[in-house]
C-alpha cells in the first residue's frame, strides 16, 4: 500500500509563490499533482515518473515545477506566478505505470489534499 500526505497549502497573494509537499511511503512510482476547485472536475497539474520524465498541464507550464527528493521520500510542487484560478484543493497521487499522465483515473493512490488559495 502507498501512503501519501500533502502539506504546505496556504493563502497566497496573486503573483506569489508557494511550494507544497507530499510525503510518500514509496517514491519509485509515477507521481502526480492534481487539483480540484469547487464545481469543477479534478484535473491533472503535473506528473513525474521514476526516471524523472515530467508532464505539465498547459495552464501551469512555465510556472509550476514538479520534483522529488528520493532521500526524503518527498514529492514537491513549486508554484510561481500564482493566479486566482490556481485556487483549489491540491492532491498528491501515485500510479504503477511508467507514463506520467494527467488523467485522474490512471492513479490508484491519493493523499488527503492541501488547500491553496490565491487572492487577487
């Protein structure tokens, strides 16, 4: 079983930066960050596989960076130039496949979520 726990969510001013983390019991899997805003479907933000191949949603490309620290068993999402539309509950997820997809249904394990709020 894979256990995931997000942390670091906060309220940030538009244009600001924030890094959220995901502590994982295993990190030798494809990992992803997803977000869900009220009234909207959960969407993929970024993903990274065990070989460090990454995939980003077009809406965050150039602003967000996904990374991992294998020694610390931690996944990160560095978020820069935050916009109000980035406001959502952010979830860490894991899947056994090698492809770093952004499809929520490809992922089998999920954390509890951490709230990111961006004010204008």
